[in-house]
C-alpha cells in the first residue's frame, strides 16, 4: 500500500498526491536534461523507481535493491559513454528519494536482511554525481586546477553517506526501543487481564464448587435433606453462578471498551472487609477479623486497598477450593512493628489436608496476587504454618513509603512460608 494513502483522510491524500505529482514532474524534467533518448529514459526510469519505492509503506529489500541496481547501471553507463552524460543535473529527486529509502530500510528490517540492499543504495547515491560531473562542461570541477571543488564535493558526499548510515542506525535503535515498550505494555496488559479474569471468576466458581460439594456430602451420607435446606443450598449455587455471570459480563464490557474501568469503591479497611465478607457464599463460616485501631478507619492509597482486598479474597477462595475440615479462618490487619508506613494483612486458617477438587491446583491466583501486591509497593508470602496455612501481604499505608526500606524490612522478617511453596 502507498504511504501517501495509508491511514489518511481525503484532504491529506490529495495534498500528498500533489507532492507525488510534483516529484514525478521533476524527475521527468531532470531526465530531459540528458542529451540523447536512451539517457533520458534511463534517468527517468531510475528516478521514478526511487520515488515509487519511497511511496511504499514498507521499504521492501527486493524493491529497494532493484531501484538501487537500476540507478547504479544508469550512473555507470553515463560514466562510460560520454554521449549519455547530462550537463546540468544528475537527478536530485532520485538522490533525495534514495536517501530516505535507505533510512526506512534500516529502520524497518533486520540488519542481516537490509545489509545488501542498503549497501547497493548507498553505492547508488555515491555514484549519482558522476552522471553530470564527467560532462565536458563540468570538467573544471574535477580538474587539478579546479580550486579544490572536486575534493569538497567528495568530502560533502562522503559526509552525507556517513550521516545517512549513522542516522539510520540511530532511528533503528529508537524504533527498537519503541517496539520493546509496546511489547512490554502489551505483556503488562495481558497480565492485568489475566488477573482480572481470575479475580472476577475464581471466587464465584470456588463458591459453586464448595456448595455443590456440600450438597453431594449431604445426599451421599444417606440423610434426606429437608426441602427447605436443599432449596437454601441450591439457592446459594444459583446466586454464585449469577454473580459469576455478572462479573464476566462486566469484564467483557471493559475489554470491549463499552464500560469504563471501575474505580476503587473501598476507602478504608473496614469498607473493604465488609465487601469481602458479604461476597462469601451462604453457609461459609464467617472469618474472625482483627484490625488495628490505627488502621480501621484510616484512608489508605487505592492501590493498597485494592491489594489488601484481593489478598483476603484470594486466601478465602483457596480455603474453599483446597482445604477440608477448616473450622477457623482469621483475618488480621496490623501495623508492622517499627515501621509506621507499613501494614501487614494476613489470612490464616486451620485447614486439614487438601481435598480433591474439580478445580485444578497449581493455578495462577497467588502468582497474580503477588504481582498485584508488588505493583502496590508491597510483598506477598504464603505457606504452611504450625496450625494450618497463612497468606501475608505487607503493604505501604502512605504513597511515599520507601521501596528500598520495604524490601530491607521484609528480607529480615520471619515469614509464614516462602513465596515459592505457597503458590497453589
């Protein structure tokens, strides 16, 4: 596709089309400066090829190589056959077009693929002045008594070629850095989508599985549940399924840009804990909550509250998914000793051995949670403790919490478990 048409509106296309017509007219005008028809056709064809390659969205190595080869052939012919040499111009439009083409070629393609056509193009640019300099009317410029004009022209041409090479490599470096930034941005976006998908769905699906397991246990024990109890259990499954559908619909709406990204709705830890407990499925034992009085009603950074919310939610979801015989779940939030800008959010349960579950183990829940906590300036640890399993997140309570101090403090604090062994 032509670069003059790519992604442009009609006024811009008309303007660019005008420049193309002007460049074509100049190429023809310069070609007519040649003394004979073969030289005229050669200069016009080589000039139009250079302009045509420049107009393509991608400077294709094969096309660039063909245009450079034709230009070299015309220049060599003019140098060998005196009757073909133009007197006034060697092809300034062709000179400029080939200069821009070699820059785009180096920017758009790997050096291994662009090396040969780029070398041919640079050679073509270097040979272009020969067409006119060897004309008898211009012989004074290359004569020994020409006042150094030949040396000056060679120096200027060499400098121009070196400038093109350096500029092309520099622009290639900038393009590579831009591509790396785009790749990292896409990777971060994919990780955000993966975390959001897990956070939206996993909790509700785990609730469905837990309540279905409870129904199967009741019916498998031989006891006949009363219609009211069975209706309550099935209503919980229905409610969790409906919430999962709503969450999925919300996420799809965000991905399609139909809905704005939801702003954090929790301003304090109390509001966050209330939202988490309200999201628990019916029949699930309510966790014991202990919050430091200095933190309960204190406004915290949005990233900290978001990370704390997902830490508690992920820990409670894992209790439903992977444990059996859990009788006590404790949520504890306190200030870190000797650190007024750090808070510790921990969720501990007295779970028994892991139970078989339709949901696969070894997922990415805690992996994504660790990324979310680190993005908030904190650190996550998870693993077995003496009385069960514990997930702990250390988070800043101020926006200016020192990341270096945080890492140093966590490095020397005893943990409930290592990060690696806790990811399940």
